[in-house]
């Protein structure tokens, strides 16, 4: 399960970015595109397993926001939402120019109020 490695990497990244406030995190929000090969329930399970091994993070909440797939049409020069993995614009032109849906990022980190 590669989600375990992803959760470990998230905590490593947060420790590097916020060395002084790292242990004061109360919520982590992730954005995961539908094409990122991330399953929110599996990330949540991996997160809970990580917290068991790192009880100092028992009160940290993880929220995973799933982002839809959007592509760009070179014919009509518009972005469109990809539905049912059909990468065809409303004008009928196929597109492989993905502009949203492959990302996995930490979008927000919330710390204890008195930590700021």
C-alpha cells in the first residue's frame, strides 16, 4: 500500500517546513486529483496507522479533498471537465492536455490557535 509512504512523506515535509510548530498541527488538508492514484479511504487508513505509531499526532485531523479532472481543448481554447474518463470537449475534440486531476498536494495546515 503506497499510501503509507505518502503519509510518512507528508509528515516529513511538514516537519521540514514547520520545524518550530510541527508538533502543534491540528489539521492537514490534502487535495488529490482523480488521476493521482490516491484513494481517500486508503490514505485515511494509512494516516490512522501512522498516528498509532506516532501518538503525539492523535489529535490531528486529516481531510482529503478529491479534485475532478479538467482538460484543455486546443480547438475551442476552453477548459472542460472530464466525465467518466471521456477526454472529449463539448465541441467533440479529444484532448490529452490535463490541467487538473493529477495532483497530490498539501493544501492547508492548521495549527493550535495559541501557537501562532
